[in-house]
C-alpha cells in the first residue's frame, strides 16, 4: 500500500520543523548551558607561552599570567599579573579589567570595559580570542 499524498506532506512538515528547531536564533547561547561560565587561564599569546611582552609599551610591559572569569550573566572579569621593566627596575602589578561577552554556538565576542573587542571560539576546554594586536589562547581551569 502506497502512502497518501497527505501522509507524505505531513511527514515532510514534521521533518522540516525538527530541522528548523535546531537552527537556533539571533540570540546568544546561554553560557550556563555550555558549561563555559568558569575560570580560564591564559596559556599562549601569539602562539608562544608566557611571559608575553606587550608591544608598544615603554617601559616594557610583560604579562606573566592572565585569568578570565566568565559569569553566567554574560559578564566577565579579568585579572592580569604583569611587570614593567625599566633598565634593571622590575615593578610587579595587577591589572584588573572586565566587560561583557556573548556566545553563539562556538563563536564568542568579548567587549572589554575600554571598548576593545575580541572575537574567537570557545569549546569545553579552550577559549581562543583575537584582539587587535594579539591572539590569545586560554585553557579552562
């Protein structure tokens, strides 16, 4: 017995609605659902391990460590341990920052408090972010 035209149309509509439901929306993905709301430690800058010398600073600015804490409300905090080096004088410092972030699928956009925008990708264990002068890779803590 062959299926009726009405049965075929109903089956096609069911399959189409299931496929379209999985397409998502223009809204960001809930960080809590992804399990990304956590602490992330900087592993590399421009493909090299830390410390990282930030270009264009005089006295020299070396980043020793950096930690992002992503919160479920779409905000983040950042704490950078750095040092300035002028001749033989080394001055340690902690540089706080933060901002907001959105995630859609595995794509992430970070907007820092000073307006700097970082874009990248995020998985369960790795966060890669490109800023105007540096590419950063963080590992989930």
